[in-house]
C-alpha cells in the first residue's frame, strides 16, 4: 500500500496530463507526476538515460540493478530486471548481481557493478575503482554511468519512501516510450 496517494491527472495542468497520458501505465509515473513542474524535465532526463547514452545498455541496466539491490528497492528491481534481459543481459548476469557476486561476471560488467557499489555505498568511488572503470569505459561513459547511478538512487528512494506498489514488469515498453518521445516529454 502506498504511503502517498497516486497523482490524479484530472487535477494536472494540461501539459502534465498530456505527458502522463502518453506513458506506460506504471505507478512510478503516477507518483512522480505529483511534482508537476519537475515531471516533464524528469521524463526528458530519464529518456536520455535510457536511449541516448554512449554507455552500453547492458552495463547501464546491470548498474541500475545493483542500485536497486543495494537500496532494497523491489520496485526498481522488478522493472529493470525485465529491461536488462530485453537489452541483452543474460539470466546469469542478472542472478550474479542479485546475489551480490559480481566476480561471476565478465569484463567490463564486473568492473561497472563494483564501481556502482562503491558510488552507492561510499558516495566517492575509490581511486582503484575509478582507475578500473576507466580501463573499460571512456570518460564520457564514466560520467554517464554516474548520472545513471544517481538518477536511479533517487528513483529507488522515491519508490521506497512513498511505498509505490510494484507493477507487472513493463519490459522494454518504458525504453520504447522514451525513444518515441525523442527527448520530448
């Protein structure tokens, strides 16, 4: 049960109601839409993270799953497990993240997950972790990874604090909707 009610589109400004109606019916959107002035920019940023990065989508999703695991966010885990598999991660990779056993991953997945863990837990990744991730990612990809980690830490905290109910996995519908928006919300 939610700790806050979901957004009522009938009380929204026309541009927020329009953006909301074009999205997959997911509870996370029904909660974030309360922040009407931030909702459309939040959607644009999320769309960029899901569709416009140089960072490999499998690495992005394994990182998001690590954020979800460390944050205890069932909502984020359920949604992004399906997305991870949809963009090319395999069950073994997802299971390794779920079990906290990144040593079962190959490169560069292991390095990205370990780096993500340090950023989530310690805020500032160690010099060794940064050096290791720079061996497998460009500076652009490192910054994109940090933006992904920060964004999904926020989503996990929002989901857990407000008690967003877990939807059935949307799989790639969220990514497809983001791609259709093409930077628009």
